[in-house]
């Protein structure tokens, strides 16, 4: 108790010393220390970002405020880490040691605990009045700031002036690291590792040096010598120091298990000679992509948002996967079916990281919320992916944690979830996503997923690394490659399922720009080896840096992109781009077996009895199916990216109207990069249809022309503004009209039956949308709807769709009146606003589902250039083409 009281008193004294030194020493004014940051999570994010930006005084002030406001929160522990770093920078090593000891004992919310333990080990070697330690820490700072040559000079100075310092082994190891990783001078790195091994034979760095010697020889192409060093390290940490029954078994302690495994992985890597195209592939294809969201702000802070695939098209980055995260807490407008339909029509396969349980994951939490989990799948996940060809679902990413990794009951829960998805989305590809917690976490996987694995289409796994959690053992690219290959080998042999790297990321924090590029280069160099183990694809996480992102990796979370927050490409961009183009070019070399286009005939295709077409490719393809009426000239187009084509045609058209006639269906694939797409016809068929009723629609307002159904009012005006050829109607009001309803009265009542919906395509201008609502006036009363839940981006320039369907109106009527009428009549619409502004209305449509009236006008989705057109030479990549909803 006395020791604890003394420790706390010392900490308080150190904290106040920091505060006053910051204020009086030219730092930030006291007012900053009293800033009103509310949430501890936000304070931690700001504090760590300030530390990353080298604004240590500011970070210290926030740290002190965090400790004062939230002394018992887990987040406050991060403040001790920051204050410890500031102490190191000021050369106050004893204070730093006290702060970091407290931090490690309490635990934190980021991976900085790994670095803190390493710093404590270094701080224990404080001698010569702290001078060698100061030189060592300054060299690490220079390395972080991408100044390897100065780091090299400081390390050499430290070793020359203080050869007997307690820090000398660490200095030699860091010197070798700079030569190996930053300067790629493998000969000099070999010399330093040799000196480290000979000069410090009893130090733990001896194992590091042996491995480093092997790695240097490997990178120099001298594989026999590399093999000898790896085998030496493996024997050193084997049980009894030798093989037993032809197998090398590691010693029982965890330290030996780690080094034994690393040596084994090095030996395995030497056996893997990157194969040539078409050789030794178990996976028939390999696809790449990006995540982790569908809409990206670029540059950061510009308020300019772009769909991820539009950004990829602009940068000519040819990939097939787009990825985003969905959990029960996410409620953002870009996660909607229309966005995904648009992306799928451009040849992208959506990948959903589905994390319903997220941070609360535990056996008890899963048991209590299993039914809610299944309901969420039915009500949110399934509707989101409805109509998309072969979406990929990473079911409960990193499920093997929180005690679930040892819980056999997870098998039944996951199997039920997969069955629900398969029943509603038969074309979806579903797989569990395993977190790689190193070799120690593998023993329990057969318990938690032994039964459910056979129900999966694939198994996903992930890797994300940064300088924060790296143990500085050796080069990150070698470590990343070892882990990716080793885990793929384990999963493939244990569960015999196709594999997918659901997300892979390397943060460029601490000057790791080149390291990030080298990690990706190493990964792609061994792509064929991964394919041989059954890996069919990878998504990189993410494309653009996000300065506001936070998470387990702390400030490293903001720098996982291969394009920085200002839009400047990092070295990793070129590596990824060149490999993605090579992978995309392989699509052109695949020759599919020509088989007839299968179809189930319906003389009169309709919503209740659609005509079905199907085809199977040898690998996922970007395909287009066109149905052309020979007599009418009507055309219907479907397209997507998938291995299996399943299309249900209801007789509707994108252009013209089908009649009783002979039709031709053609299935083609689109190959080549975005610069020069080429259409190759694969197969087709002819068929006849009879008695097809031309589809009709009830249009209230469209294409800038007044409808007979709308009663003119003074506040409804047409505008000359155009959007893709369509004129808009403007509904305007001012402050003087605030707080009252502005009805858009209809001349006729409209009958809305089961399945019908009223849709407005609008864009807000100078409106606070949070203060806006829509009242639907019916013959049974008014029903009020908040606008926000019904606003969705479609394929063009910030227009939104407000869809009011009968089921939602009935729900409102039930709530208000306690009954559910068979039908009701719509009299008009009214907008209620508490602020001035206007709505630009592009069109208002009543969606009908009655036979012969099934045409849906909106929302629109965009298609790529029609390469079959005569003007295909035009640069038409960004052009919008509008078709009815699929």
C-alpha cells in the first residue's frame, strides 16, 4: 500500500511538472489544457495524432486533461504512454520509466503496449549519464522520420564513443536493421549481424543475429548459406537439439517456439520458387480489390466524396473487389443496395465484412443475441445484397476471440446464419473470417469451426501490421510473407477449403512508406505460391489514408492507404497497380468452354413468371447479357461480375417495348483494362414470346414537363437547370413560410395497392435536412415521414430517392389508427420545413406492380462504355448511362 501511494504521488508530481513546463516553457496556453473534449476515445485519438505529428507539448496537455477528466477509464492509460514518450524526448529517463511501468501494469486500448515493453527494456540500460541512450533514441526518431543515413551516423557514434554501454547490443541490432530494411545493403547488414553474434554470444539478440544472417544470404541469392543459418537456429530451439523421428519439435517454452517457427518458415520460403504463369495453381484465378468503405473523401477534409470505384477508375487501378464493413451499429447512407447495384454493373464484386457482434463478441453475448443476429441478417444484410450476382460475405470477421475460439457452440450459430443467407441469397459466397493470432491460437480452431467449415464456400483470413505492433525482429516484408504463407498452408491442410485474404494492410506510419511497398512487392511475388495453397484473392485495406480513423493500431490506422490524405500516391501504389494490371490481363488469356446459353422458356414473361437464363464460366467474369427484340428493336441489358450467371427477365425493356416477337439473347464477356475494354460474345440463343403486354407506368412528373395530375401553385416552379438531359421542378419556400406545410396537391386521387410505392427523386439546396419532413396526405389522415431514412445516393450527382411504399404507410396507419386498410387513396404531398431552402424534384413516379404496369423508372445505375457502339473510341469512362432498376 505504501509503495502504491508513493508511486501515485510520484506520478502526480511528474504530471504537474509536465503541465507547468509546457505552459511556462513556451508551450500551449493553459486554456488549451481546459479544452472541452468530451469523449475519452476522441481525446485519445487527438492526443495520439498530436504525438504522431511531433506536437509533443500539445499531446502532453491533452494527456493531463484526459487523466484529470477520466482517471478511471481504460483510455486514460494511453495518457501515461504519451507522457512517457515526452519524458524520453526530454531525456528524463527515470520519469519515463515510472510512467511506462504504470501504463503496462494498467493496460491500454491500443497496440502501444508492445512498444512500451520494448522501451522499458531499453530504459533499464541507462548508463554513462544517459548519453548513449539519448543517441540511440535520437537514431530511432530519425529512422521514423525517413532519415536512415542520419540514424546510421548516430548509431555508429553511439558504438564508437560508448563501446561498453549497456545499450551496445541494441545499437548493433538497430544498425543491422537500418542496413537491411532501409538501405538494402545486405553485405553491410551481414557484417553487423556477425559482429553482434560474436560480440554478444549470451544476449537474446544472438537468435536475432542468426536469423538476420540467414535473411541477408537469402536476399543476396545465396540460398545454401541461408539454409545453413536457418537450420542452425532451428536446431538451437528444437527439443533435445535434434530431430525426433524425422521431425523437429520445438522446445516447450514460448520463446523457443517462436524462433523455431521463424526458422522453419525461412526454410519453407527457400523452397518456394515463384512459379511462372499457369504452373502449379490450385486456385484457378486470383482477384484483387480495395476496402474499407464505398464512399471516400479525397482529399481529406475537402468535403468532396467519391464512390470508391469511381476513384479507382480515375486512377486506372484495375481490380474486381470493393469491400465495406457492416455491423449492427453502422448507419451510413453509402451502405445501400443502389450503390452496390451501380458497382456490380461496372464489374465489381461487393465484399461485405459482416461483424454483427463486433467488440462485444463472447459466447454469452452470442447466446443472448442469436435471434437478433438472425433477424439482422434477414432484415438488413439480405435486402442490401438482393439482386447482386455473387456477393462475398465475410461472416463475423475475426470471430476466434473473446472466448468464442474455444466454444463449440459457435458452429451451430454460424451454420444457422449461413443457411439463412443461402435461402435468401443463393448466389452469395459465404465464409468465416479467421483472425491470425499467431501459432498459439490455432489449437482451438477445430473446436470453434470444425463443423461449420464444411458449410462455407471459402475461409477468409487477414493480416494488418504497423511499426507500432512490430517487434523489430527483422524485416517486415519477410515477416508478413511468412505469416501469410504459413497461415494459408495451415488452413488449407486443416479445412480443405478455398481461401480468401479478406483484408491485408501495412501502415506507412513511422516512415514505413518504402516498407509498405516492399511488403506488397513480396506478397505479389509469391502470388502463385498462395494460389497453389488455394488462395483465390485479396483485398487491400484501404485505398486512401483517413486522418480521422481510429482503432486498435492507434495513429497507424490513419495511414494504411496507398494514397495519402492529400491524394499523393505512395510507393506502394505503383507496386499494386502494376501487379493488378498483370492479374487483370490474365482474364484475356482464359478460354471458356463454349456451351449453349441455358434458359427456361415462358411464352409471356412477367413478374410472377419470369424467363430465366443461366450460364457457368470457368472463372468469375465481367459479363453482359442482352435481350433484343427483332421486330420491336426493344433492348434489355443485364451485367455483373460473377462465375455463375443467373438472370430473371420479366419482359421489361431499357429501350422501347417488347411485343409478341422473336428475340435474341447474347451473353458476352468484357475483358481488358478500363483504358480499352473489349466485348467478346460467348454464347446466345433465340426464342419467341407471345401476348406480351407493353409495360406501363403512372408518372406524376417527369422530364421537366407539368403533369395533369399536379395542381399548380405559386411555390412550384420549373428551372432551366438540367441533369443528364432532364429538366427539374423546384419547390421553393422562405423563412416567412417556416413551420407550415406546403402541399403539392394532386388533381386526382391515386390508388396505392400492396407492393406499390411512391418515389420522389430530389436534391436539397440550402436546406437543413434534419429539420425537413414529408407528410403523405391520405383519405384516412396524414402520415408523416422523416426524410433522412429515405435518402439514398444513386448513380448521379447527389440526387436522392425518397421511396414511400404501402407497407411503410400501412405501418404508420396502424400506429395512428390501429387498423390496416386493404387500400387507401393518396391526395397529395406536403413538405414541412423549419428553415428556408428548396427541393429540386427531378421526377415523381408511382411504382406499380400490377400485371402490365411493372416498369420501375428509378433509381438509375451507371454502366461502363458500350464497347459495341460505333463510337467506342471515345473516352467515355465517366459517362452516366441511365437504365431502370434491375
